[in-house]
């Protein structure tokens, strides 16, 4: 396992930064206070999650976006197509290293000259300009049900599959944004058939692996952490599988991998 995970970040700065982010992203950006962060997503027209991220408000006119999977340069280029006459800039931040920090209250954002700390409750995510990072935070966030999207899952999954309502990363009661009609339809009518689950694996696997049982695609692995004692993962599983498994139930897959249900979340 890699010892570091690169921080893919964007700074959105300018008088129109907040309004532009509120119009493009699925969360209620206008409610975000200075010194706080929220989960957010950028959706496609069909409601699929193109990007998932932490969004922190550093000051009145400056937002920091930390991607949970994907490439910041690619996202920045795509977002610039919608800037038009808005008074803002989109550029990489100087904070490119991710490390685990001391506990900070959930959703707080502390800014220093050379670092930003995002409070995650039991720990914090430290974004620094240089130095050595670590991945100790990853297992804690798997257990919290905070998805990290491998490249193969980008622009594929709908918000309920990632439990984004629970994370308040999608808003039902704000104005229009890309994918909003799909989000509202799924919220009010239901019908989505995939669910986010924390599972324990009997051997290591790779994020992005498709899971098969009896020749059928039953889900996908989003993130996998092997701490030397246990192999914990976040997976999106088809509801006909997830709903029949109670906690600690084990399921054998076609390739011999077994997964044990630890927890599942609603949308």
C-alpha cells in the first residue's frame, strides 16, 4: 500500500466564487460559514457523480476544494467552461500533501500560512505544502462511510449509491444545479438499487474492482485499507445483496474473495 495519497485541490477565489460554486455543486454552498467545510459533489446531467469533495470556506471570497478521487487539473478545466463572466479564478492550491492530524470538531476548517486542517471528529485531515504525508486517516474514514472514488467510478454512480444525502452533499431544497432533477426524483420516488457498505475482506483487493457472484456484477470496491490486522473496504453493493446481509454475514465471490458485512448506510 502506498504511504501517501496526493492531495488533489483547487482554490476557487473571487467575488463570485460562492455564487458560482452554489450554482454548480450539489450541496448548499451558500450556507457554508467561513472556517467550516462541507461535503459536496459535481454531478452530470444524468445525476451521476463526476466529482466528490470536501469544500472549505477559507474566507469571504475563497473556497478550497479537496477531491475524494479524481484529478484536480481535469476538474478545473471542466469547471472553467461554466465561468462565463463570473469574477473568479480556479487554480491549484499550494497544499499538495495529505497527512493525519489531531482531533478537531467535525466540519471545522483551520487555516495557517502553510497548512489547512479539516476537522473530522476523531482526527483531522492536514493539507500541507510540502513534507511527508501518511494514510492513517483512511481507515477511520472508511468506518465513517466517507467514499473515495477510484477513476473507474467517476461519472458512474448516482448520489444514493454513495449515501450522499446522509453526508449532506446533495441538497433537495436549493435552486437548480446540474443533475438536480435526478436527485429530487430519486429522493421523492425512490427506486435506486445500490447501497454503500463497509465490508471486511479475507484478502487484499484493488479499489475499482468489480465484484461478481454467480457470474453477475453485484457491486464495486471504492477504497481498501490493509492495516496488517484487518482489510477494511467501502463497497457499493446491489440492494438485493446488501439488504439480505446482516452485520457479520459473509459472502463468497466468484474469484474466491470473501467479504463480511460490517455496516451499511441508507442513501
